[in-house]
């Protein structure tokens, strides 16, 4: 399938932080392997003058999603720590990029980049109608960001070659993909973009 990028499009790069990469606190297996192709998408959007949004998990130290504080996850992406930084190979444009922090309050978690953030208003201000989404994890923050966007009326295109999941329960990634498809997301690869 061929998809043409227009000036109503934006790219959302989900949670490409050290803690979600191999060696991090909550690693997504092979999470770093998608960086080269993600960078290609990022540069393509940059060349076309289109906005690129980078979401990041940005939790306080006693966050509700952490084990011992009501949640299931090991502590990860704690504000201002090394693990919360973006992977150093991730390409971040100088201009027309936005960092969206989520899960920033102790008592509130957010798997979607739209939850408790200004992402929607930033997209609407720019006339964005369609979001292209890549990053990690397919079965958590990517899925919820895609569905969150669809629920708000955006079209959503998932970058199939630039996502990775965790599969805490085997089949989670497959089910996440199925759910995104059922809700109307379209899946493409780098070669589909013109
Ligand atoms: C995520 C688990 C906990 C994600 C964030 O980015 O997919 N997963 N917090
Ligand atoms: Zn988190």
C-alpha cells in the first residue's frame, strides 16, 4: 500500500527511553533495533517540515505503577534519571519537535500519550488530522496512544517496522495489533511511504 505524507500529518515517537531498551529497568526485547528505521521516519517528517512528537514516561520516584506502590512494574523512567533519557542513537530534530511527558503525577498512570497531556491540543493547533506512530511498547503505550488518537478522531497509521512489544503474557503483541486494526488503525512499512 502506498501512503503519501501530507501537511496534515504528524509523527509520534513513543517512549524511546533507556529504561525501555535492553539493559534498562523495564526492557523491551530488541527495543533498540527499531532505532535506525525510526530515525528514517523522523528525518522524513523533519525534511517535510512536519512536527515530530516524542512521548516519554516521566514518573515520580514513588509512582503508583511501581511495585510496592500499587503497581506491577519495577521502577522505571523516574524523572531526571539516566533511565528516563532518550536512547542516545535516537535522532531528535532541532526544530518542530515536542517532548510530551506522561505519568508525571504520583497517583496517576498513563499508557497513552494523550492522557493528561497537551498532545491533543498541540496536534489540533497545527491542523493535524493523521498521526503516524512508532516506538515501544506495542502492547502498552503504542497501543494506547494509537487507540487514544483514534478515539479523539485522528486517523492513525502504525509504523509496523518501527514498533516493539514486551509480551508479558504471550500473545499480547498479537492481540494489541488485532485491537488496533479493529479500531481502524492502518499498518505500514517504510517502503509504503512516498
Ligand atoms: C510502558 C509499562 C509501563 C510503555 C510504560 O511505555 O509501554 N510500559 N510504563
Ligand atoms: Zn511507566
